[in-house]
C-alpha cells in the first residue's frame, strides 16, 4: 500500500472531521470512502457514455429504432412483472 498526501484547507478538514464523526468513521476512512464512491461514479458514468455511443452508432448504421409508444408499453409491462414481447424495430435508414 502506498501513501498519498493531500492538503485540505482548515474549513474542509473540519467539515470532513465532523462528517466522519457523524458516520462513526475516522477522517481517514471517510476520505477513502469518498474517493472510492467518486471513482465508482466516474467509472459508471464512463461506461454509460460508452454504451450510449455504441447504441447510437448502431442506430446510425442500421437506421433501426423503436417507437416511443411501443417502448413505453414494454417498460410498463416489465414494471408490472410481465414478460412482454419486445416491440418491433422500425427502419429510418436513409
């Protein structure tokens, strides 16, 4: 394990200490958790954008999309615990 030094202004350090105390953690553990949560969020956001870009590229390549009414109906059925058939794609190829 390596050591990294961070510099916190007095106000931020006091806020970290207070928040850590409220959660029953040391300031060190609180900071580690904050870093881990930020990292997880950043990685999840990057994966979301990667997936969105891939899906957009597929739409551009195939021209296939699903009508909003069909997608909404499918999602609502899933929320009710049903196993609906996916709505058919429509083609908007140029």
